[in-house]
């Protein structure tokens, strides 16, 4: 066997987890979020968000919330985090056919999640060049995880994505023949961190 002469390490990566949640009754969930009240999203045309940003707090979605919490715990365990956490807010989105959202991040939060209720729902993640010293030179291989400026994921129904909230992303054009629905949420840590240091902080 030929000895490897070099290796590239993907240092300080942005960890994105994709997980299939087959134990969620997707038809029941989709029926529910289709019938809730939506309001305009000022940043994106024909992209709507639920009036409530606490939809996982309702009794009807208690089972789904518990499944999401278990998935978040598994994700954080991969990262080596074992303290407490909570879902801060949660909402559903509705996107009309042939429309998409603007690129955005979720500020004032830690981990974000998106659950997909329909096949062929796509999301694009975008590299934040402002926080990078790596030149944007237009690399030929745009599918290279080391240098690609964007990364697209086409999610199947029952798929949950979890990622750092600072990771810029956008809903890609809805190519379905109907409105596109999903559930999103943000997560915060719970506990005391960096005790005795100048950056000590407590999250309740």
C-alpha cells in the first residue's frame, strides 16, 4: 500500500447534522401547520412565518418536541457538550411556489434546527467571507468542502437539520407544485459557564 504523502484536515468545521426522524407522523404534522395563521416575512417576498414563535409549546405537538429534543441532545453529544439546553423559540414557515428566502442568520441564539415535511425542499448554506482570511478566488471545484462558497442540501420529508445559528443560510426556490412548509427552532444552552473567569456567564 502506497504511503500518503499529504493530508488536509478540515479544521474548525461548521457541524451540520442531517437526521431522519421516521417516528414523527409527518402527515399529521403537515396538516396541522397548514392550518395555522401566518404573517408576512419582511425580509422575503411570499415567504411567511407563523404568527406564533412558540408552536412547539402547544399540547398537540408535545410528542414532536420530545423527538426534536432527543435529536438535539444527540447532536450536542457529537460535539462533546453534555450540559443542559432548551428550545428558545419555534415557528413554521410557508413559502409559495417559485419563491425563496433571503440569506440570513439567527442572531442571539446558539443552535438552529429545521424539520422538513415535504420531499424536494432545498436549503443553501453560505460561507461567511467576512469572518475568513481565505481569499475568495473562485475555485474551480465548487463541490469541494474546503473551498466551496455555498453548500446546497435537498432534504427529504422527515429530515431534521441542526447547525450553528451563525451559519448563513437561505430557503432555495420552492420547486414544488404547492406551498412549501417546514418547522424551525432555535436552541440555547442552560447552566453556568467559564466559572471564575472574566467571561463567566449563566444561561437559565
